[in-house]
C-alpha cells in the first residue's frame, strides 16, 4: 500500500461508513506495537479494528484474523480498557496532508459525565505511534512514549498536551493552478520528484501513477506546457477520489501491494476486492506474519549464538585446564623423591637434586623446594598438589563431556532455525530451550498458567503409498522417533551432521529401494549437509534407536544401521 495520506483517506472513509456508532467491547495488544479493538453494533455484529505502529508495516484496517495475546496485558492496552471499553465510536477522520487517522469516541467519565476521547493513529514509518487523548487534548496513554528527558522533538507522555506533527507547508493535490505554475517553473526536473517534494500527502507510487496517466511512459528532458497542464489536471482528478476499485497487485505468483484502485504504471495482475480494508487484511496478514516470524527467529538465533559462543569458550578453557592436570603424576613423583631423600635436605634449602629411580639409568631430577617449609612439609605440599590435580582431572573430564554435549546441542538448535516455517515452530524451540535451562523461565501471570500450546506438525510426505515424516526442530524429531514410530518403522538421519529425523512408516510392509532412496535424499536435504554432493545417511529400524537417560531433545544413539549415499533433494512435490 502506498504509505501516504491520499490512500489513508480511502481507508478512513470505509472505516467511518462501517464502524460509526459501534461500541468498544474489548481491547487486546497481541504485539508490542499493535492493538486490536473489538467493536459491536446491532446489525453489523463484531468487527476487529487493527491499529499497528510497527515501523516497517504501519497500518489501520478491519481484520478477520485473530492473534494470540500475551499473558500479561501491556500498560497501553490497560489504558484503552480503562478509557474506551463501552465507548461509542462517533467519527473517523484523517488529515489530508498527514498520515494520521483519528478515531473519536463518546465515553463516560468516572462521574458518569460524557466526554469525547480520541485515539490518534500516526502511521508515519519509524515515527508511527498510537496516542489516546481526553476531551481537552491531554495525553492519557501512548503505545510509544517520549518524555522530556529523551531529547525528542515531540514529547509524548501521559499528562502532556497532544501536539500533532507540524503541519506541512507544501501544496495539496487539488491546487491545480499552483501545481501548474510549479511545473512551469521547473520543466527540466523529473515530474515525479517535483510531486513528492512539493505536494503533501502522496507517496512515490501515487506520484508515478499521476504522471503515468497524464503523459504515459514518456520521460522528456523538458516538460511541454501541454504536459504540465495534463499532470496538474490529473493530480486534481486524483484529489476528487472519484475512482474506487480496491485490489491487490500480483507479480510472479506473489502479492506485491495493495491499492484503492489499479495503478496502471505497475505492469502487474490486479485481484479485485470489495473494500480497501479487505484487501489490506489479506495483504498484510502474510506480510506481517512473515516479518514478525523473521524478527522472532533472529532474536532467538542471536540468543542461541550468544550461548554457543559462551559455551565454546568455556569448553576451550576446560580442555586447557584438563591438559594442565596431566602434571599430577609429576607432583606425586616429586613428593616420593623428597620423602626418599629427607635425610639429605636441610631447613632452608631451595632445591633438591635427586635420582629418579622410576626411570632407567636413574637420571637426576631437580625439584624446587619452599625454603619456609620443613623437608617433610615440602613432600606433603607436593602430595596435596597431586591430590588436588587428580580431583580436578575427574571433575574436568566430566565437565568437558557435559559442555561438549551442550555445544553440540546448541549447534543442532541453531540449525533447526533454518528448517522453521511457522511461528509455532519457533515457539517450540523457545520452550525447548527454557525446559533445558538455556533460557530463563518467563514470569507467570497472576491469572494462572498459560494453556499449553498445541504442538506443530512435522512435514508429511507420501512416497509410493508410504507415509514419511520429517522433523523441523528437536521437539518434532523426538515426536517422530518416540511417538509416531513403531518398532519396525525405518528411522533415518544424516551421518555426522545436525539434521532432521526422518521416519518411514512401514505398516509391516517391505520398503522398496526407491522409497528408501527418496527418504534418504530428504534426510540429506533437511540437514547441514544440504549443499553437499553425495551425502551419507544412516538408517535403521526404530527399535535400534534409543534416547540415553537425561539426554537433550533430539539426541539419540542407534545401532544395527546401514548407510546410503545420496544427493540431497527436497522432493517438495511429495509433501502433503
């Protein structure tokens, strides 16, 4: 959607016609920068009004899609519930020169007096905000605040007077004569650049469409008077908003944008919709879902990478410390040699040269002594160092094994992000990391525990009548291997790499080589070795696959296996 005041005017008109006189029944905040108001009117039923101050996808429209809400309600939605629940929407307006839509509500105060409160949706890219004001223009709450000590140009904070962005001094679309004079004064400047620089309320896409409809694809070095007149006239025609044919543009099977009417300068396929709101809902549902999925994935990956880096450094240090404990036998030897030569040592000696009778030829060994200790105490000092190093070696050996297993586990989690396709799968990874103690547990709501989330489904293939499952994270891998599989089903995993567990459900039948081959290719593709050539894939009956006690999610050991060498292939045509 062209993010301009011109397109927002279409949205505001639709919302005014649809929602006026509706009452606010409910308010939720599914995202930190997004709210949904539930409005009800007899004959209309309940509509969800979505308002988003997301910097990349600011928008305002009616939506049919429901989102999961956080356990604890953020402060802004609590303010909306306090001030707007039960209020009646009386008007929806927009500033023709700014990307702001204002919703006016008739509310009841604590003293049962009537008061008008306004929710301003400022849809201005990174400056987007949702601000609630009272009847006197005082700010009651905002989804993004900027107090006096932040150095912001506009101060947005409860209690302050709401000040809209400074009005634009640029001309408007319906000032045809002024626009014609502007074009005449700058005939060599590209008209699209002139429109976006000097006309308020239009984005580049809208300016391009105005110029295209006026003079086509022509790009003259200098605009003729007739071309200048045509552009100014076309701009004035746009200002009347006479054309209305909501649509989505589509290019190469992908939705690319949303318009109030087809923009002919875009050589795309246009899909008609009954309203701009309906088109926006379809377009932004997928865009927003993908964007927030990517953001959440990056956030989790960064946390996992941080933990992986920390554990890798820890493992390196532990291994070095373990190497140092190899000197333990030398400490024991020194203690025994001092004990054997006590009669030769005097109090205050700094060293002892003794024969090492544990080696052939009994070579001389120089042993450093602490002159403050007696000969016997020096021997005991070396025995204590020996005992300490022995204990440290046992502890460090176990620690190296545990840390090495944790590094391997975190590496497998990091790979699983590349296989995720749905937000539910990211949620499963986050829960898995919390369960394993990698991430801290979230604070529980006072209202009680959150309902357990339905587990996401692994990928299902159908190959020559055989069902084949492939996991996309460790939780799904465990589900496939230990919940879906029966003892004689065929389990597969790429050799020596992190990857998906793949399961062929045999139902007691013999599995043809072609099915084994295809399933092995899928296992190779859904792994870290996806970009390799010939890849080794191990496979065995499920009964030979075990999970060690206390092992982390996705970790198994297996025996009695065979190995196939295949070329990694997704086989998307077989996905069901």
